[in-house]
C-alpha cells in the first residue's frame, strides 16, 4: 500500500454513535487579547502571529479553555473555548498547560468576525469520532490520547489542508509521552479518549472520546512496599495506599 506525502484534508466523522454534545461559546476576550494585545517579547511560549482565518474554529479541532487564576471569568455560565495556541504565555510546556483545561472536540465551526457571539457552537465530549492526527508521533490502538501543545522548536506549519500557515493547533499525543514531559498529574487533565485504530502523523484516527482526569501510579518503596498514588488534578492531594508483598 502506498501513501501520499501530500497534506490530508480535514476528516469528517462517518458515524458518531453515543455522542455527547454540548453548546459552548467562543472565548472572545482571549481572541481580542491575542490579536490586539501588546505581547511582550520573551513572555510568550508561542508567537502571537496569526492570520484572521487562524482564529476561526474548524470542525474536528481540539478545543481548550483558559484556567489561569488571573483570567477574568464570564458571567453567563457557558464554556468559553478556542482552538489556537498562538500567543500562549509561559516558560515551559508544563507552565503553559497549567493555565489551560481541555474542553472537547469541535463539531461545528465558528467565525469570530461574522458569527453571532451569543449563539456559540457545538463541541463533543464523548462517543466515537474520526479526527486528524496532527501530532508528531504515530498513535496505536488502545493508546490513551491526550490533547497537548505543539513543540515551539518543531514544525510551524500545519500538515492539514485548510489550516492557515500561521495557526498553531492543539495536537494529539499519547498519555505516556505527555506524562513523561509534564508528569502524570498534569497530563491526566488533558485525556481525550482511547484510540481504536493505528494512525501515523497526518492521518485520521478513530477515537472513543471519554473525558477523564484520573490516573494511578505505582512506585516501589523501601522494604518491598508498593505505593499507589491517586492523582486526580493539580488541586487535589494524592492519597497513598501501602501494600506489602507476601503470601496471601
């Protein structure tokens, strides 16, 4: 079987059984701050350079929320999301992700220049979906998939047709890789679901979305003791359970 090296088009899901969709709103404040704000050189993890089309939300894109303490909250009780990583601040990958929260995958698009802001659009949190592997590594069946930010030292151009050159999308990666980069506790906040098919970079992947933020990490202690650390989120303290090796 031969594979084309050309950029792949955006993939529309062939079926979405057991889908769980909700209405959300575009984060207009983050959009305005990134596009028109004064970004101090060196304070951003990514350049804020982006085209007008790059701020649009497209079907199948990974969506994020701002989760920083200094972010001014909206008073309408809606989930305000965006799909571009341009202009995100922080010194390390963990610091950038610490100010974000995974929201879901876009079902419909949104154009901030023309669409009605109050109307919003739709995202999905659960069910079978076929989305584009815009990450740098292959995904395998059974892999727990996470949302992440691209490497600022890596490729800058999207491999997906229809994505503006300057737009930095949130990427798919495996939980194992992300946990190795930022730790299990932080990585667990960005779990999207489980892969059902093999997908090399720039190919489509079938994934069952199931938002989850819980992991169990086993570490060996002194005298053969096994410690289980339950890590649910950055705000909860891990609970430790001790198990001694031996015969039952």
